[in-house]
């Protein structure tokens, strides 16, 4: 999981959106509870925003250079799959950076 320490290299901001009481958001909430500290320790200057709103489907958004954003729906994903989605977004940031 060396990629976790490289998140801030290409990603300028990460946003998690989820409903705090919805069963569909349970794994997203669990992922944040279990991995936020590690992500923030390895990327201290990277803003990691957590947005709770009733009735919203769980989502993960990454903002790259030049305001480019990419999002992933997290409904039905396990913690491991959410981690993979975040890794994929970090790789997508490398591609965005190379285009610019």
C-alpha cells in the first residue's frame, strides 16, 4: 500500500460523501473510521473532507490539478473495494497530471 503515501502527489483534495444512518453507507463510514488516520499521517497537507448528509448515496471524489474532478459511487462496496477505488483515483491523477 505504498500508493497511500503518494496521494498528495497528484490529488489536491479527497471528499467522502455518505449518509451517517444509511445501511448503504456503512462500509464507507467504516473505511473512514479505520483508514483516515493512516491516510492523513501519510499525507498531512492533503485535505480529506468528510461530508455527511441524510439520504445521500456514498461517494468518493478526487480533485486534481486545474480543477479536474473524478468521482466513484461506493454503494455496495466493501472496505477493500473502497481502498481499491481510492488507489485507482490516485492513478487517474497521474494521468491527468501527465496530460497537463
